[in-house]
């Protein structure tokens, strides 16, 4: 069943080029979508449209068949910037935001106690938020969004600059919520994190969706290619012979000509003195695809997954 339906969305200001153009995305119940893109690609604008902070110039956004609106309690956002009052304690912040979300009396107290425990803030609940460590501040940001259980949770760089314990805690919460059926949009520059968490991916570039589909299908490499991490660049004759292309972080992608096996390719490279430290066969990395589709050079060697 479709949870979030974004149909032919366009947004821009008068007499200026559109910031987003013809965006169509769909999220099913329980999907976790990795929303990727360079700075300026339109991710923040899209999130603002989904949460009702902005109104589209054209197109529609609906959640469970109903249009989204500003203050829609079905949607929760964990922003990258801290969104609480530093002079208040953790509990005071949560109690205040519970009231903003319409929770009162015992319902508000139960919600506050629940998220304090969920985000491991109980022991520091009476401490002023200004004195929290970076990890505790990130947890409080998270806890505020979970006071009213959402149908759709939007996370903007939720693990930026946090300690390993907080990172594990927050990612465990995200996985638990997703298993409970909460739809999640996960925005991050940590591509390995997105690759491990999300079952769907969408890549924005210059205000348009250049890739959208299943993470599994995207990363399932055709069996005609082998990727190797090499100590140095291959000689020009090998690049030409195997139609090799450079990926990220010293990785190179080699095409297997008809009749050539992986073993044969590796033997040829070793005879030429090209040494490798890692090999991938049958899969490709999200980082490689991201860099290929957001670079100024050709994109031909990467498939695009349809919606």
C-alpha cells in the first residue's frame, strides 16, 4: 500500500528557475528511502514541501491518500540543526513539545517518559540542554520527533558528528521503527550508512530525480563487470582492452569481454604488474553510483532504476 505519493512536483520562485522540477516518488508502508544528493540539489526544499512548510508550484503530495499540510502530526521531522530550548532541561523541552503536539496530562507524561527511555535520556532528563554533549543533544532532537508516533519519519543527517554509542542507539531506533511499519526518509552524506539501512534510494541532482528504485536492484551488478581496488592506475593498454573506468577511492571497474573469466582477468592484470587489495564481483557500491551520476562526466556505465 502506498504511504507517500509525490506526483509531478515542481517548486520555484517567480521569475527564477525551478528549484525542483517534475519530482515523482512513492513510498510504500514500511519502506525506508535514502534521499541523496549534493548540497544544493533540492533535498531541503523537498523535505520542506513534504512537511508543508512550502507549497508546490505544481503537483501534489499525499500521505495515505490525504494531502499533507503544515503541522501534520502524521509526519515527524528530525532536523539536522538542534530544535529545542537550551535553557530548559531535557524533560522540560519534551513536556513543552508534547503540549505543542496536542498531548496533555497523563498522555503527555507517558509520552515524555517513553521517549526519555527510548533515547537513553532518563539519567540526564533534569540537566539543562545547553550543557548536554553533542550526542545527548542529538538524542533530544530525536526524542522530540517521537513524542507522537508518526506514520512518516524524516531524518536529516541524524548521526552527524555523534559518538559511536549514540550512533548505534539512534540507528537501532530507526530500524525498530521501520520494522513497526513507520515509513522513513533518511537523508545523509554517509553513503555506507544509507546503503546498509535503506531498501529504497532516490538521488536528486540539480533539482531533478536522476535515480529512484530498489537498493537491492541498484547494487546488483551485471555479471559482466569486476571492480578492483588497486595500488595504482592500470596501464593504458589494459584500460582500453577491458574498457576500465575509475570509480571512487582507488577502485577501478573492468568489463569482462566475451569468453574472459574473472580468473583470466585477474591473471592478466597480475602479469601486467597491477596489484589489487580488494575485489567486488556481482555488486557495486552506492558511493560509486552516486559519484558517477553527480559528476560532470558521462553516466553511461551506470544503470538508472525506474520508479
